[in-house]
C-alpha cells in the first residue's frame, strides 16, 4: 500500500518510524511519505491560511497550496480499469465516524492520501475539486475536537496498517479482538495465577476449552451491554446463539 500524508507539521509523524509500522515500512508492506504543505507555497512567508469569508474566528487553509499538493501526489492519469483512483482522507470533526469496518475498507486500497487540516479547516473548494477525480472521505475519530488532523492520521494509519497482510505475526489475533464480532473483548490474564490478592478466574485455568469459550463470550456480552449498549442494539439477531439469550 502507498500512503502520502500532507501536513504543515511533518514532525508529528516521527512515530511512524517505530515499532510495527516502522517494520511494515522496512519490509515494503507500507510505502509511506510525509510531505510539508509549505513546500507548495511560493510567497516569502510560505502562507497557508487566511481569514474566513463571511467572518468568524480563526483562519482557514487557502486552496492554492492544497491544489498543487494534490496535483503532485495524485496525478490525473487514471488506471485503465478506472478502479485504482487514490482515496483522499480528510480528518475532521465534521467527518463520518471512523470504525474498524472503515479500517478494513482502507486496508484494501492501493493508495491513500491524507490531507491534514489545521485552524478552522481547509477551504471547501479543495475537497469539491478533488472529488472530481479522487474518492474523498472526511473522517472523524469521535465527538471531540483536536487542533488538527495529524494525530487522527496516526490513529487511522495504525488501525489500517495492522490489517495489511504480513504485518501481524499472528493473524489469529485479528479474529478475537474487540469489534471483530461487534462486541468488546473479554478481559485477559497471564501469570501469576494469584497477584496482590486478585485471582485469575478459575475457568481460565480449567483447560476446558468449551467452558472457556462460553465464559469469554459471556464476559464480552456483559462488558458490551454495560459499556456500549449501542453495539448490542446493532448486533444482527442471528449473531446471538441460544445460550446468549437464555435467562
Ligand atoms: Cl479526524 N480531526 C480533528 N481536527 N478533530 C477531531 C477529529 C479529527 N476527530 C475528532 N475530533
């Protein structure tokens, strides 16, 4: 997968050299480049923002540097099949909610482009123009406001990279995790069996794989019901087994 990030703070992305994302890059599973938006400015002050039309507080990112950046990173040449248009992602608290389902969708793309806005956002015409030749998605991490899109891109890229084939050693760990089946994951334990007066639940030490699976499923259901009732409501009824609904 190819990933390009455009930001006025390229230094934010230093952590992408580390850990599993760093290794995915070394292995060539992820071809990632970070670009400074100001390299597409031409004035002596390298200006990227201006006051909003219509008034109001704050500044808005001017369209010209963004237009030049997107022209350079997603040239107009369409693949013959027309299916490999790059996907432009614009982090914004006004976007559609990011989710594990979207992470899977993005992990199947061949080219992701991230446009990090700051201030009150990017001039809307940048997105409107980009939409004439790219697939554009404004995406939000949740109902709170960050200074800019940089941290959101780190989050989204981490969620996507771990789904790329070859990145996780044990692909089985993708199967059980929170959100994989629309439920939160059951609690996990390791040695020692007793620690500061807290015991590992007996069932997990029983060796009875049927009982263990049942216990984990019940814990996942209870956790999800208490912490995220919205996820229970969204479960397809056929995903519940007989013992899930037994009284
Ligand atoms: Cl994706 N960007 C910004 N700037 N703020 C956010 C967000 C994204 N998601 C939640 N708040």
